[in-house]
C-alpha cells in the first residue's frame, strides 16, 4: 500500500455519499474537487475517482498529476479519460462495468415493446381525444441485432431472449454458439447482419474503430421496418445520416438515449425526426445508481490498498475492459 495515500474525487454539483466512502476516508486523505479545483487537487494525489464521468478536465491538467497511480471512472464508457499522455503512462484505469447491465437491458426491452405496440402513437391520439384502432406487432419472434458484445450487450441479449426475441450480435470477431448471442458476426460484415434485424441495438464502446459506424450506408442496409436503438455513445452515429434515414423512411424509427451532439440544441432537427424517442442519457440510471457507483469504487479501493487485483481494468489501447 502507498504510504499516506491521497485520493482526489472529481465531482460536478453532486458529491458521492461520504458515508459510503468511509472505507477510503478512514485510510487516506480525500480531496473533493470540481473541474476548476483539479489543478490544485491533483499534485500529490495517488488515486483519482472520476465521479463526474462527463468531465473533460483531466487532459488539460495532466501535468499536475505528478503522483497518480490509478484512475477509477464512474461509468462504463471511458473515452473522455483516454488521451495520449494517459495511454502512454503507467497509470491504471478502471471503470464501473457491471453497474448498468440489467437496467440498460430493461430500457432496451421497454423501447422494443413501445415500438411494437406503438405506445407513443397511442399517447398522441389520447391527447387528441381520438379513438383509433390499429394493429400492433408482436415482440416474440422478432429479430434483434446487438452491436457490441460486452456485458451490457449480454444482459440485453438474455432479457430479449426471455421475451421471445431472436438474438444475434456483431462484434470484433465472428464466432458461433455464443452462450448469449448465438451467432456473432464480425464488424466488417455488419451490413449483411443488419439486413435481417427488426431491431438494431448499439451498445459498442466509443473507440476509433466504432466512430460513425452507423452512417447512410449502414442505415440503407437495414430493413425499412427496422428500428434503431442507441444506448452506447452518440458518436457511433452520423446524426445527419440518421435524420435523413428517418425522414426518408429508410428505417422505421429510433430510440436514442445518447446523441451527437449531447444534448441537442433546442433548434436541432433531431428533436423533430419522425418516429423518434429521445431520452437524456439515463437508460442505466435507476434509484440508487450513484450509490452503487460509490460502493464499487470503495470496494476497488480496498483492493488497491491491499495490493490485490483491481476490478474492471481498462485496456487503454482498446478503450474498454477486455473479456
């Protein structure tokens, strides 16, 4: 264990529950810092808990991180914290993999049911006091392609299969007989896999390899009855191409928990894209989620202090936890 460890907690308006941080505060000096305070807090800090996982403050203040050994990020995505100087350093990066798996899976299933049963259309008709019978679609027997084969993708696959959805996936490499996905298609064959899906779920990490992977070409590869659900990161999508596909009827609809830009400006055309549901990046945020993030960090801190293997170590070259 580092002698007299110093832990900096990077936060925005909300701070983590200090009671849940007791395993850390009992054995370390803890500094709470907003982005503006980070230059003063980082010198001498051995650990950074990035509770504000939307922050861009670390790259600008990297030179102040003269003693940093480990960064724990309170999210599954780590793209805001992976920059060349950190990548080339010996600093360990861990994330909060495992916290959001089941809740994001529930969100995805909810959006699929909403699309199949046209709940938004029913709500609009209700506001107009109009009684209009329509046929809906079944969820059971539909086909979903999950783009991204990490733990959240696996949780989505398990829940969708329980609802009777036929599931396949797209990932870095092709394989058969996967316990959750069945068939996994390699990313270079994504367009063919898209053509068979009723629902396309994006849950791949944000990396240079996945940047803008959903563009005009990939949307054209989808069925015109298919719906696109993005619970990954907004930069996986060329937003203008998505809007064009929705307007042209190239795809049937979209559910977006993440966008590019995020949030969209008030006058952005994405707000008025047809058959589109936009939610404010909260698919995994259920009551108590911030406390769960703090507990995970405290558990990982115990491991770090004891010299044990840390949970969720990120491959800084790939930009995610391999496995």
